[in-house]
């Protein structure tokens, strides 16, 4: 199943891959939720099996930092090239959230990604 959507600026984006994991795997204890979230965010990086790609952390706001954000979401996105001399453009985004099973995956992802400034954040690629 392919998931595609348009950003608020009208750019068509395709989700090439999704990886979802538990944000606090490996934690034995946490002193505060805020500190736990800071540690998790500090160590976020592009999944190694996706190769070297431009990586963007979508940071929680100050209120979200105070709650347990149990889900870490990674998405590999692609679109038409930003500059016509390239084959396409891409970006890997990551954020902490709370995925509710009763929400559709597409709605969950688009809600977070629709405000991306693709021309500013993404990177063109050549084969």
C-alpha cells in the first residue's frame, strides 16, 4: 500500500518507508518524563538500513515534552525534485508521539507531516 499526501503548500509527497518503535525501550528507570524525552530525542538518528539521508527531528512542544510519548516514528519521504537537474527529493523525519490504534495510519502521519516546508528541509538526489 502506498501512502501519498499533499503538504499544505501543495507538494505531493510519497511515504517510502515507515518504522515505528517503543520510545523508551531499554530504560530501566526514569527520573522525570521530561528528562526521559530529552534523552530519547538526543539519540534519535536516521535508521542505518536506510543509508545516509537528510534527517529531520520534529521536536515536541513544551507541553508534549511533559508527557510520555510512547511511540517513536520514522518516515522516509520522497517527492519530485526541488531543482530540475535532479531525479527527485527526499527526507527522513522522526518524532515522538502516542499512536492510537483506532486512528488510521495515514491520518496519524499526515497530521504530523502536512506542514513540512519541503523546499527548505528536503534534499535532492541523483542516482
